């Protein structure tokens, strides 16, 4: 990456990634936009950190702001945005990107809904099973009951939601999420 002055992007826009603004804290001496590509995050973060070190020879505080995202990174982007009050420097922590790579973008939405924000260790240990509807939950955990209700025509009148509601299942948007341990 090469510095091209204020308001210039130091690399190309990826198909899927996050755009950030990086500058000295007061935005007096240097600043640049950079994309972090989801598929190339390690190299991009390393290059951004190298450029920060080069430009920040005054050794002042660095300001990092999330600007935008491209592709299916909305939940990841908003999770990182909510972590930072004054600067969103967590975007340069490769651990978050590793969790994204392993668990996917929707995971950050489920985690935020159920836990708010959390430490990296909390993210690493959290696991969820996602179901399309309550019928899928019943069929997965009680297949004999599901079959009996389905065969007898009673499936539609069985209150599946209340049958499971107190057992670690949560409706988030249009899916049912189960926390696993």
C-alpha cells in the first residue's frame, strides 16, 4: 500500500470487505482510506499497520473509523462499530476476522442480540444452531413426537414455541437460534 494523501484510498475496493479511515488523532498531519478484503485480511491489515507506522513518526494517537462495508458483512461491521466508542481500532485485530472466517457474518448478529458485545474469548467459545422455524426445532430434537403429531394432523395445533421457549431457544428475526455449550 502506498500513501496517496488525504481522502485517497490506498488500495482497491474488494468484492467483500470493510472500508476504514485511518489518521493521526486530530486529523492534522496524515490520513487515508483503506479497504480490508475479507479474503485477504491478514495481508491488508499488515500493510495498513505498516503504513500507520511509517506515517505516524510523531508517535501520536491513531484514529480509526469504520466507513462502510461491501458484500455480506453487515453484522460483522455493526458488531465492530459498536465495540469502539472513540475509535474502531478492533477492525485491525485479526482475531475478529478469524472468527468471521470460521463462524460467518450471521454469527455476529446472533451474538449481539443474545449477549451484546463481548470479549474475543466470548466470541470464540459461543456456538449457535440456527433453525428456519419451530417445526424444524421439534423435528430435530423430538423426531418421534414430530412424526406422531404430523401423522395425526395435530402438528398445526401443537404449541411448539411455548414447548421450547424456556430452553435456550430465541427468535431472532425470521430464524430460531439455540445456544449450545
